[in-house]
C-alpha cells in the first residue's frame, strides 16, 4: 500500500464601522474590501468567489496551501491509497475544535459529504468532487442520505472508496462543517452560528455593509494574530482605494479598473503586493466553426502574429505576464521550461501563404467574440491580425451568459477567454479546458494522444510521474497549436505599512490568521 504524508506545519459601510478598532491592549482587527455581498455564507451551497474569500477563513479541508502555493496539511495529517487505487484512508488531525467547542472527528467529514450530495441542499462547487465516491448517485437521487463509500473507522480515521481512481481527491478544497450545528441552531443556522474549524468564526453579515469574523482562540494552529476581520462591501474599486488612502481600509484587493492607477502611483511604493493569478488566458480557435482553423499553419500564424510582451505592458498596463503554456506559475505541474512563443510577423505571413491564403486572400470573414470587459482585447486581436495577416476579422461584443452557453455548445469560432483553477493542480486546466470529452472544451480541439495522457494521469498517484504526464500532454497541445496562450493576469493588492503577514498567492489571499494589525 502506497503511503502519502506531508510534514505537519503547525454602498460602502458606514464610516463609524469602517474605522472601528479593537479595545485598548488588544490586537486590532483587519479591515478589507469585497466588491459585493457574498451569495452565501454556508459551506454547502458555496459556489462563488466572494463567498470563497470569506469562507476559507472559517472552514478547512484535508489540506491547505502555504505562502509558496505548496499543499500542506490542514485537517488531514496523511493518507494511504488503497492497493486497487480506488480509495484512500485518511488520518485526521487530533485536538481540533469546531467554533462550537465540539471536537472535529471523522463523522463530521462524512456528514459534510452527505450534506453536499443531498439534492434538497443544493450543494455547490465542492459537491462535484464527490461524484466518484461509491453510493454518491444514490444520495443525489434521493434514495438515501447515507453515503456508502465513506466510513468513519474511528474518531480520527476515515475511509473513502471510489468507483474509479481519483488520485487528486485529498487536495480538493472541501469545507468540513460541524455535524451538530443544525440540531443546535436549526436549518437556517448559517447566519446564526459558525460551523467551521478555521482561524476565524462567523459573527454577522450586514447586507450591503459588511461581513464580520472574530478570531477563533482555540484554533489548532495557534490563535490568530488579529482580533478579527471585517469584509467591507465596497462596490467601486476607486472608492476602495480612496478608503484605503483615508485610513478606512487596511488591505485592498484591487479590481481590474484600479490596477493601473495603483501600479503607476508613487505614493503606493512599498505598499503594493502582486502575484500571478491561477488563471490561464487563451485565444480559442474552433475548427468546427471556421474551416481554415483545421490547418495547423493557420493556427500557428494567428498565434505568432501578436506580441504577448506588448499586450502585458500596453493593453494591461503592466498588470499581466506573457503566457506560453496552459498551466500558470504557482500551480503544481507547471512547466517552467516551455519555450516562449515569439512575435514573428514574417513567419506568420509565410505560413498563411503556404496554407493557401497569401496576405489573407481567400480567408472567409470571421468574428472575434467576447464580452464587454474583454472589448479591448478583441479590438487588439482584430487590429493586429488585420495588419499582420490581412485576416478579415470583425469585433463582436456579446452578453456574458449567452456567450458562455454558446462556447460550451461549441458554437463560437474565435474568442479570447480564461479559466481559473479550482484546485492547486495542473489537471484542472488540462482536463477541464482541453480534454476531448470535457464540456468546457470550448475550442473543440481534440487529440487522442493528449486524451490518453490525461486519462493516465488521473490514475497516477505518484506526483512526479503525474507531473511528467501533464508536461507531455501540454506539449502535444502546444505543438499542434490547439491553443493560443496569451497572458496571465496579475493580482494587485495594497497593504498598509502597519499590517504584516499578508500572503497573496495565485489562489488569492491565504487565510488571515498570520496577519497582524498594529495601528
């Protein structure tokens, strides 16, 4: 039996609320921004980014991330793969207390999994990670509320069985909850109580104003260094920066509209924090919708007809990095040795001519399509491809919801788009966006050798071997010009000099338990 262990590493709010500090002699709370109310504050229906920023401070899963983006233990200290590769036995951390004061045990993990699958509970993003567990379908269909494939061996040992291998299961971002919370507070417990083991407890949610958390003094990894966190609802990025300048916010996560201002303003020197986002950007070329894209020479010509460095500096004001593959830095399985994609207009023109379209003659008209936030991107691509290749490209700005539906249906020919990693492993990009059968393969590129490598990697538990499979598959995708990587978005935050311990990684902020605020 193979053993996997990891080393144990122990409208804006009112001004009165925004400027509140803790009582004398105690550490001040951290005040930061969110641009809208969370859609939910419970770990079962969780399904969007703002809620995730809050919930990750309240709840935990088997593992977490460190400041370098590495997977580290949280509520599991180790796990063993079954000999048939159809499950794991987890050793759970002892001495962990829920915010209620109850002990964290294996029954709470099993309970969380069952709550995610019971149809009336409307399980969110984390429910999809349970589909391969034995008995999951029966729970989802309402036939039972007991998940057959999960057994609490004892209080701190959990056994999970799958219908097919799922080697990444231990690193999925689960939010384990207190199995006694509903009996104590009722079905609408989520705005009344806190059911996690994380460094902060849920206190209150004032819609349109703030979400307030308080330090969990009995946190297993040590009491947080700040008394709490206030997430102030500030819809405008400019307003958030102004509140920061006025001393009403201690930490700001910048939106795309304010990043350039922050990067150019000398007053923020020494206060800026940056990190690449775990989000690929690519130019999709759907061969089923545009006949010339079936020719590799046309796809390559398109991809070398624009300058990624110029895009990062000009189009994004320095708030981006060139992307040469389909896995981003900071995500496990990233290949740092990929060759840069050159800006080579002469070769691009030659390739297009060899494909039978000299100077773009004979190419059917095509639209490069995206949503309002990406209008500058598509204008750039259209202009560049016209100038370099003579390609008859028109710009089409569309509504987001219908655009996503059409991309998912494989009905959009040419589009810039992105994909954010849901867990810290390259498979999230490669299997979701480029694997042939994936419903999110919006470009409809398909390669049998690539698909076989992805399928093999999904059964390969050894990380080094699995990453080698990822790299090989990614190279097949790139060699065939099945994708056209563009840039990686830069995340930018502002931190006051009196704030320490903030970690911005490709997956946004780490939980704030190491943050100290000394106003």
